[in-house]
C-alpha cells in the first residue's frame, strides 16, 4: 500500500467509524505507529481530520473526499472505463464533461486518441467542462477546442458550480455528455453528494443529445444526496467488469445500454 492509498484508507475508515486509534490502525494497515502518526498529522494539516491524544476523529469533509484522495480508488477500473467511454465520441463532436476521477480519465483518453490528432486549421473535438483540472489538462491540446463554464470553484472536486455556469450551458448544445456520478441506480437515476454539483451536472445532461454515465461498479445501485437526473435520461452506462449480472439486467430493462470493461 503506497502513501496515497494509505491516506485514502485512513479517511474512509474515519468516515465509517468516526475515530481511529494509532496503535489499532497501524496493526490493521500493517505499518508502524510512527507512520500512522505522520499520516494523521498530514491529514490534520489539510483540515481533513482532528488529531486527538493517541488518534484522530473525523472532520466533516471526510465524507466527501477531495479529488486527490479519491483518485487512488478503483484506479485501474477508472482508466479502462475512461478509454472505453472516450471511444464513443466522434471526430468533430461537441462533448460535455463534468468533474470527478472517472470523468478525468475520459478526458485523458480523448486527449490521447490517435484518430483525434491535430490537423492544421481543424478542431478534432470540442470539450465543454466545468472541471478546472480537466480544463488544465486539455488547454495544451491543439486538437481540442476547450470551453470552460463559469462558476465558483469547489475545492473538493475542482468543479465550477453555481448560476454563472448554468447560464453559459443554457446557450450551448452538446452531442454527448460524459457524466461522472457519485451513485447511479436503475430506479433513482444518477445522483451526487453535493447539490451544487448536481445542479450543473443536470444542465450538462439536459443539453446533450446522448448521455453516457461513467461509473465503477461500486457506485451501481447506490444513491447520493442530490439528484442529477432520472434513468430515462441516460443512454449508456460504462462500468467495470465487476458489475453484477443483476445490476446490468436492471439497467438494461430501463433502456440503458451497459458496457462492462
């Protein structure tokens, strides 16, 4: 387990249990107590937990982990999902992308597609995004016409949220939106932990002719605080090979094409 995996594990355990003890968690993660103390001190410096004598207690933000810690969870699966989803975009299309680790992998796969190489005087693909980290990666790609929504930055996800972003999206039409979600269910639809993200994600969905949800199997059949859209607004679900046959069947019965990769 590398350092980021260990930090991520600590935050998830804190979110679940509310507190941790240095000696107990060191044994559980098979590292020294000194290592755990350094990790807890680092996370406390980031205001992600509160240190106590002999351990730590959960900070509120632990329930919505910052993107840099989320990125280590299901990393291989997200890369496969990103590559498979990116293959669904056609040259010349206008693509919407929200934030999150899986959507970021879609952006990276789009940027490195050989058939989308730059031709002088031609835009291979247009990407509309509210995610600052995605915009940062795509801004240097000459084959990509990049449109960034306005809004207020949310540090946990690097997403721009609020009415400034929705005003811009209201003026655009998208061929395809790749939608990263915190949860997706064949009855409840797609949802997010934060209502501000859900609002702009809802607009990205509404402005697209086709919506592709990108979500690893841990998010299937789950629900989150804020609704993005109903399952009837979703066209394709790209997930990993651990998705159960039952989950796939339930989505397909609702008219959603499922790709397991």
